C-alpha cells in the first residue's frame, strides 16, 4: 500500500471515530432538558458547544493532512470553515458547501459566547434556533463529510454510509 493510501485510510478512520462521537452527542441531545432554568441552559449550551467542537476537530484533521495546517490568522476558527468551503484545484474538493459553512459559523459564534460568558447569561431564545437546526445540521455535515471521504478514498459513497 502506498504511503498516501495509508494516510487517507488513517484520516478516514479518525474522522469516522469523531463522527461516532457526534452521533452519540446527537442521541444525548434528544434527551436534553427542555426547561429554561440556568442549570438546563448550561447543559443545553454544553451540547451545542460540543457539537461545534467535534465538527471543528474533523475540519482541523483535514486541514492538517491536506491543507498544510490550520490557518494562522487571529480569526483562524472562522477561516478554517471558509477554507473547508473552498475547492482547491488539484488538491481536494470542498469539504462543506456554502450553506453548511454559514450554519457552522453560527455554531462557532455560539461556542465563543459559551466559553466567554457565565452560564447564567445564556439566553434560551438565542439558543433555540441552533437547537432546532442541530439534527439537520449534523445530517448535512455527516453527508458532506462522507462524500469527501468517498472522494479521498476513491470509493463508493454508499460504502461509507454503513459506518453509522
């Protein structure tokens, strides 16, 4: 097996493991507390935070292996999303489409707020739209990452879908 094939298979396995973690997070999300008290908001905020953190771990792995590393700008988290939205001719297709990139940017902004304010400052009305879109966002992310892995491994996309 050629070294680049080994690299691709290792990266795919790492991404598959992270997708499994996101699947577990989605199951946890289904049982989230519905109340808007501080404790429940903190728990729900943690799930939204973890969602983006898992997505970003996948994007960072791809950036390290195929883009030569993560962006070095001060706003590197946002730049990472933008980089993953771009097709790099001769290197790789886009990992996510523009619509998903915009949505991921919203989760990134929430993650920033979650990390930098006290939990008591979380607002249910601002979290609900992210919570409502979480299942569709994860489904879209999984589908687009699977398509990317299929390209990377040169295989059939249906093969990749059996890993969930």
